[in-house]
């Protein structure tokens, strides 16, 4: 039986088209993917992200434990900071990519991928068992979450998240949060975590609330965002937006056989901070160079959209298969097919001509710099 988020009835009421997404019954769209995508780029859109996991880590040894478990440097975080990071196995492969929120000196909240909750929690528990000064709690069933994304979110979010924060980053208004900051609010008896991270390439806020309260948060945001044309958005727009922004998705660009360096996420790997799980392999890989690299590409002719699993070929040789597409879609912003995929380093430079095999035929494409879409980009 498929799992359902606390907002399932809200999706039904709004006419969302529900699909099986990794064992969850989630909306793929409400009106259309293009409409919802455009709403986020121009105004505002809201996503149910309650299927994602939440893990609380606290104790005097919490920071040290996380720094030896995750790739980024926890020591960079002040209270109220949020940080993108990865969790690797001993071979340097990605168990998951996630966000860490520092809520207090000894208190952290991890936001993990829905499909990886069991794997992540099992891995973390196996490591924390040797750290009596760090405690871990899987709180995934206790919380729901929504993300409001787009340039006009700042015009209405203060009407729902009111007054100053009382924990995390201390601010007088929620819109004072900066990129990668998190605060805590109590609104109507609800304890909320509000972060400003975003995964669409647009400004945005994520609100994590108790499962029993997330429906009220959703309704209030929807009502107050009506004036700026806020639209509920599904997984379809989430995918087109993050692909345009070149954000990795677990199970596509990332898995346990792929390292952060291969995925182009070396910026989030702090090799100099000291030992952490997978570091030795990553140090060696950085010295020797990766065997493949995740690149972004854009079709150069009108074609059917590229899709995950499609072969990537060299444009100069019929026999040279370079790799496969990991993410592919029709870009609503650019009006042409785009995607991500892995190719050898020698063929990874922006401007390199390639071909994508679509429905048995090879269509021309070109590797481009990330992100694929920028606000000033019009074609």
C-alpha cells in the first residue's frame, strides 16, 4: 500500500493527479507541469515535501559525529545556519545528499531524501552507536513540510510566519533569513522550523511543522499567496525546475556507486577538515582524477525530450558511446530538451558536441555550463 503525506486530502481537494513516487502517493501536477513551472519562475509555487525524512541529532558529541559522517565541514555552521552535504560509504559512494540545519550549539536537524530514510537511518545508527555523547532520533513520521518557491514568496510569507524567531537564526521577520539560514517560530501553538534554501534555482522557504499542523500551514500559505498567483505544484514541475538548475537527484545523478567528485559536487566535500567516512577514496580520486563526470547538456534541434537511460554518443564517431542520460526533460523556460548525464572527462568541456539517442535516432546536443537556465537566459 502506498504511503500518504498529511496533505493527501488537500491534493485530492485541489484535483492533483496522483502517482506512485517511490512508494508514496504524490501529486505529479495539478493544472499542468508548464503552468506550475512558470508560476515558480515568475511568481510563486508551493510543493508538498512531507515525504522527505527528518533526523534529529543532539548531544555534546553531535557536531563531531556529523563531521566524521558527512562530507562538508560542520564547523563552518553557526547556530541558525543550513548546509548542503553528502553522506558517503567507505568506498566514497553517496548514501544520500541532504541538508543539515544547526538549531542550537548541540542540536542538528537533517533533511534526507524520502527514498533513503531507511538506508540513512540504519547507516547513521550503526555509526552513532559508538558515540555515547551523541543521540539520534528518526522523526520522519512526526513532521510534515512544504516548500514555497519563487520571486514573490517574500510578499506574503510574513502573513503566515509572523513575528520574530525564537531559535536558530534570530531575526525579527522571516524574510530577514538569508540563503542557507534556518529559524524557529511558534505560531498558533505550532513549533515551526523555517529555512531559506531552495532547490528550484529561485528564492524560497521550507517550512517543517508537526504532521498535525502542516495542513493548516499549507492552507494559510495558499490563501495568503493568492494575491501573487501562488499555485500548488507537483513532482513534474519540481523535476523540470531542478533539472534547469542542475541540482542532483538521488537515484539519478547520485547513488552508492557514484562519488561526489564524479557528480561535480566537490565544493561540498571538505577534504582538509580531517577524517570522515569515504575520505581516503575521495583523496585518491581527486589526485588521480575521476573516470567520468556529470555534465549538463542542451539539445540543439527540436526533438522529443531526452529521458533518463538514453545513450549519449560522441558526435564524431558512430561507435563511441560516452555514457547515459541521468535526468532529461523538456525545459519550459527554454523551450528545448535539456538534461544531465555522465561522460568521460575528455568529453566533458562546455561546448563539446554530443548526440543523444532518442527513440532509436541520434539527435544533436551540446554540453553547456551549469546551471542550464539562468534568469538572464532567454534562449
